C-alpha cells in the first residue's frame, strides 16, 4: 500500500447522555463504508469515532442517575464501543474527550487562539439550550405556554455569567468567501444553503467558556472556567492525530477529507470549526457532510413515544449485513428517511436473497455439478455477453465517484443494475440447458458469470463485509486479491471452487 494517498474521515463524537440508537449507527456506517472503500482503493486511511463526554447536559444526566460524571461517561462510552463492534465498524481509533491527550490538545488550541488575539474575557447574557449545548439569538426563540424554545424545540433559559469569547464575527467575510471558493465544502446542497444564509444574516462573537458548571476541560490559566463543550468537542478531530505535535506520521492525515455529521450539528462543523482552525493558523477540512434524520414507521422518533430504534435489536432480527445494506440503500444519505421493517424485509428478500443470493447459488451450483467444481477458462466476449460484461468496465469508477459524493443509494443502485443484468443473462443463456447442446458455450457463460459475481462481491465488500467475503470465498478469490485493483487479475482456470452455501436467509412477515 502506498502511503502517499491519505484519507482521514470522522464521525461526530457521540454525546453520552443516553445509549446509542439508529442515528448513531447510521452516521458511523456511512463513514465505515467509505473508509473500507478507500482502503480497497490502496489509500492509507484513518477512520475516527468516539464519544463527547463533557458539558452541562452530561453533568445533569449523571446527577439524575446518582452517578459521578466520570463513572457515568465510562459506562455510556462503552455502549458506543460495543455498538461499533457489533456493527463491524473498521475505525482506527476511538477517542473520548475525558482522555488526557484530548485535554492537552484543547489547552494547546486555546493558547494558540489566545496568543493570536482571538479570545477575550467578557460576560455572556442570552438564551441557552442545555439540551443542544448551544446559544441562540432572540430572533430564533419561540414561545409556547409561557416556555421559550430554540428552533430545535429544546427549551432555553436566560443565562448571565462571565465568559471568554472567540472573535467569530471577524471571520464572517472569510467564511462566506471560503464557501464560494470551495463549493463542495458543505454537503448536501440544502445544508450548504442553510449555513450560508445563517452566516450572511450576521455572526456575533461566540461564548466559549462557562462558569455555572464544572464538568469540562479547564480553561488554561483560569480554572474557574470550563471550555464551551463545542470548542472542546470539535478539537477531538486533531487530538486523534497527535495535536499539538504536528511532526508525527498521523498528523500528515490532516486536514480531514470528510467529517460526517447529523444535520442538527452542521452549524458547529461548518461555521465554528473552520473559523477556529483558520484563526489558529491551521488547515481547514475539505468537506463536511450532513445526513438527515430517520422517522419510525412515519412517526418522529422520541423516547416519550417509546419508538427509539435499537440497532442491536435489528441485527438480532435480520442479520448484520442486511441491516447495513438497508440503511445505505433505502434513503439518499443527505435526506430524511422513514424506517420501515416491511421495507427492510422487502429489500432483504428481493434484492439480497433473490437478486444476488439466488444468482450466486445458481451459478456456483452449476459449476459444481457441470464443471467438476473447477472454474472454466477465461473466454472472449461475444455479442450476447456484452449485457453482462460491458458494464463491469466502468462499475468501479462509477461507484467510486458516487461514494466520493456520499451518494450511497446511487452506488448501490449502480451495482444492482448490473446484478439485474446478470439475472437476465443467466435466464437467457440457460447454461443448465447448454450442457446438453453446447458444452464450450456453457463454460464461457459460467466463466463470465463468475467474473461478474466477483466484481459485485468486491464492490459490495464495504457495505456487507462478512457476507461478501463469504461469497468471495465461494468464488475462490484469494484473501490478498480482494482490492479493487485485483479485479484485473483473474482467478486461474481449473481452480477448485468450494460447495456453495446460501448467502442470505429470507424473512417471513410473522418473524419480524
């Protein structure tokens, strides 16, 4: 693997005031798919996830459970590690903001901003939402039944306390110019428009410390203050690369190629974060991509409704790879989407079990029975073979472009267009009948189907690593020949293939 091409991608660090749910799994899954794809492309990859463990909300959640904040965060952070393991995420690091390395990085960034005249002491007075850990302007506040609310629906309270401020207003024009010069910095387009409109409406200096609670990173030189949780949290992305030491192998991954975030935190990542970095004289990430939210059978997901979707329960019911596939297949990644068990079962039964699973089973069973389990020789492509083989020439490039744009559903649709063409091909060519009428042609057809299945399994590895590795085992593709570049090196004729086993189990409605 060359170390010249580097790719750094991150999930948000997840807030530990509650246990993981489908939204957390969804963001990390998108990052995992891209990380796996980039590794298969021969790039050096660093994939980071972790937990955000400071702030007033965590302090209150711990208090409500009668726990010390550190013990509480230890417990909940472990639940996110467990989710990453169960979802088969390939993250290279898992960061916690309570780690000493992170406190060191936060202090270093603070001092750097301070030395550059970007921080001053004042007092904060205004509306603050504990749930969002965010400040809101008067024009953003609504009132209902005597209670005031942020645009997110979170209740707000009037706060007045001493505070250090970051000179965010000084970077308004720079931010707008940066967005213009880097049109792909924020995705999708709807989120880019939202951020640009917010910045154009005017930025005020940002309160970056609090004195009303203690659970946070202490401000260097003034320990009566703790850092605003978002300055603390965002710094994790450089902590994990060794900051403030900029002379390490890991630091060469900076700036990040893409930060994956939920749409509710795009403002922090696309406004505050680049401003902090630029003000500190550090490079700015290449891209921030904000995905949408899931509803559950048409209903907004909330604890009060009792309809929070537990990804671990889905895995138990439907299997890991079908769940991974469904989450990336069902909804365009930047859009909101509705989770439906019926839709998941339909995808599993129709696309996975029927389209792909049945195609593999038929092809490999025919090679077992009719070719003495040995792979036929490679063959030229005749006119009838073009429907199957020609699209393979551009499949990797097309999927690569779509994944670079975070268009996961389109990448999967491109693969499925090919799989549907393969099912048409096997139906029309009837290799089971050719054994009696044209044995050489049967061998050609089965060899082409094997080549196509290898390509499908390879490009689907990032989405369904366990099942596609199983398929590549059945295709007798060596373990060291499962990179994208390896598709140009065919499996040798005469290679003995193992007996095929089904890839997917259909789910009946009453089993859901």
